């Protein structure tokens, strides 16, 4: 497809690439991953001050830039190229849209301005390993993943005019450093249980946060324990939280697809550059036909994934309310589940590009000193968190009723 970017979108992408080129090289990335936070606060502050990236898709009345969500997804291609160590996904893609969609006027006015300024980071806490199910990427997302009235997950109970939470959530993206936690919890007991979202300060009494060792160090994760913690209900009890999470999940999938495409493109660039320099039998190994065939296969996969990711970014950006499906604001239903399908294709392309990159770099591609393994781990880590690929496609097929058996009466 021909994306036909606007002048504003081209400018955002160009400026972001220049900034990341200066501030997020391989050495800066490794240094950030070894910090307690797992990301670079200085880079995050620069992205907020110079580009307004945390609030790019938030309304101007809350200090945001007011761009469509499409622009934020397209910007992800640039952050994915360098595996930028920032809390952008956790804060601006998973958390801020839920506050905007479900929060009261007072909650929005209190929380969204510091998010857009980069002063406040947020994290969505759901029981592990249910993030993909909670976002309705691999299942119906009805709320059973939160624990229900059974043991496990996070439970909420009314107390003294407020709420108290107890339970545990693991694999919380940037949960160890976020200033605000959006906790999905079940309340109402076993019979009348329902899932609600609660606001919890990251440093609140009774909150125990531990950074976990993750396969993909560029996506820091934490285990969050809630020991009878005071919490504030996000919005009201009538909020349709599973529906809001599903709406946020479709956009998050489009964002992740663009990010994966950017990472895959960067791996291919680095691999082609290396194969033009490495000499075997008196000629660059990139000149061998067998090697060129492998690179061509990677290129075709990336281009197909890029087209799907751009379409998903456009489709999911057609609605500003994450409590609605894209199809409610569209004239047809072709945009349904495009985020999950685009993510599946992009993850496949990244996995192929990263694995071929490791192989074609030869011995150096297997070393910790080279950055090829970081991209390979990003592909594997994202599939573990938001997939796997076959389940992303199976859920989309189920939603579209592609394989529903019909009864024929003779």
C-alpha cells in the first residue's frame, strides 16, 4: 500500500529519528538497560520536551499535542529501530488511553497533564501471564483472566468509603519504576464478580515491587504485590473495563506492529552493511547468490509486514475512544482485529530478520557484544507477552467466524 504520510507525520518521524540517533546509540542502550529503572530518564525527558511524544495522541486540553493515534503508532517505527529504552508503551499506549476513556473529569485533569509532560509514568498491572488475554488479543477478554472469586490475581473490596486491593500481578511492563499503577482487579465476590480498574500510587503503603529478570531486557518487567493497599476506582463501577481494554489492545497491537517493523528494518540494514564488508574467497559475501536470496526473503517479509502495520495504524486511529471498536466509527467491518493480525505478521518478520541477522553475521552474531541478540530477544519476548502468533491469528479468525460450520438443510 502507499501510506501517503502527511507533512506532520513525516516531520514527526524525521525529528524523532534524528533525536534517537543522537541520544540512543548501542552504548547508550546498554547503559540504560543496566540502570535500576531499565530505561533512560534523560531520553524520556528529551522526548517529552522536544517532541511531546508521551502526549502525542492526548487532547490539547490536557497538555497533549492532539494528534491522531495513528501518528503515535507510526512514531513507534522509529523507536523500534533503536529499541529505545523508554516507558512509552506502558505509559502512553497501555495506560493513558484508559485514563482518558474511563476516568472522571477530575482524574483526567489530575493525571493526564503530568503524563504528557513526561513527569509521571504509568503501568498497567494485570495477573501474569494474562496481558494478551486482557487486551483481547488472544481471547475474548471477558475478565476471567483477573482471578474472579478464586485464589490468584488481584481482588478488590470496599472499605471505609474507598477500596482496598490485595493480590499479585507479574510481568508488569515498567511496573517497578512507574509512578502510577493501573491495577485490574475483580470485585463483587464469586457470583457477582466483575473486573474494574483502580489507581494506585507506585510508592503507596503495602505496594511491593520487584524488577524481574526478563528475556528481553529492553522491556523491563516487574512483579507487583498489593498487600491490603488503598486504591482509587478509575471512573465508576458501571465502566465496561473488558471492552475498554479490548479497544486499547487493538491500538497497542498496531503500535507494537509498527515497532517490530522498525526493528526488523534496522536488523536488515545492519546485516546488508556487514555482508558488504566481510570478504570470503576474495569477494564480499553479500555478492553470493545464496546469501542474496535469503536477504530478499527477509526484505519481502518486512515490506508485507510494514504495509499491514501502516494499515493497522490508520484503521485503529479512526476512533479516539478506546471503549469503542473501530467498526463503530467506520462504514464497514474490514478493520476489525487488524491490530492483532498486523502484529502477528510483524512479529514473524522481526523473528526472521533477527534470526537471519544472527546467522549471516557469523561468529560475531552470537556474541553478547554485538546487538543482534537484542533484536532476536525483542521478537521472542513480544511473542511471549502479546502472542503467540498462531493465537493472534486464531482469535482474529474466530472473531470473523472464518471457520464456523454452517448447517445445510436439504
